[in-house]
């Protein structure tokens, strides 16, 4: 399943209409080790999205919590949005995925048709229509959870130390076409602090990491559905 973090509106609409399994869900995520339920590890990320198109006081700018275990399990928790009557929770247990509105206890179930059954949590890359050139192809493998590995493998430029929220952070950049992506890492933990995306040298989107925990013990209860849901099947 492909998940691309876009905006909260797309997530809200999931429970308003039946959508295909390939629908790109708004979200943020992560990598974790694979294995059995006894040995699998889990990653937890809490992050905030910002950018020119994100109103600072909107639900889009509020923190989102993500849990991912291996390549089959993922949970995304969105903040309450009283204006639209939603509080979204997205649970994926490949090949099943549920978009849940906790505000009205409804959900839409989608079944991944394959051929692969892996959760992919792209930071900003989205699939292009068949035959269309993809100028962002290099960023297809950039996902929440593999940020540092991705930048190392792609020989990112070392920008030295920069300030994020008044603290030193190691900065690395990759440029492709009109886009440049800069990753900021905590000098001590090597965990992501922030990632910025610019297009044509103008800010496009940023993600600020509030929490980044890896190697957590797998908790299967996080990937179970809440009781009392009214579930629709996607078509």
C-alpha cells in the first residue's frame, strides 16, 4: 500500500465516500525490522507539517502520531477536527486497511489487491499517471523511518551544522530537478529533527519531528479496530 503524506482534508474525505484501495491517504511514518510477531520491532513518530499551504491554526498543522511495525503494520492517529466532525484513525494490517472516523464511529475498509503487500510511507512522493515523466523518481524511496539511510545512500551534500529551534543540527541536502530536500539530524542521536522540501528555491513543505522512537516492542493491540464501528466496504 502506498501512503503519501499530503493533508488532513484527504484523510477526512475517506469516510465520506467509498474510495479505491489505491487512494493516496494523507499521512506521515517509518521503518522497522521485519520478522515474526515475537521478534518484530516498532517505530513511533510524532511530527507536524508546515508550509505555505498549511494554515498554522488548522488541523493540518497539528501533530500526527504514527506507529509502524515491519512492512505490514501501520497506525496513523490524527487530531480532532470539530469543524468537520472528524477524528481520523488509519489502521493498516496488510492486506487490510481501515480509515476510521472516531467522531462518528464509522469506517471504510479497503483490501490491497497486490501484487506486493507492503506499507510504503513516502514523505512527499506520489505516483504519477502511466507514461508521465516523474521528475521526483529519486525521492520515491524516501520514507518516514529511513530518512538518514536514504540520504547516506544517495550521497547527500553535507551542509554542516545549522540551527533548528535554536539547537545545532547536522544538515544534508539532495537536489533533483526543481526540488531540493534537506534533512536535519540530531548530532548526538542521529535521529531526524526536521526535513524541508523546496521547489524552485521556494519552501514547499516541512516536517518537524516531535518524537522519533525506534526499536520499540511490537504491540499488536495498536493495530486492532476499536469496538462499535459501522464499517463500509470500498469498491
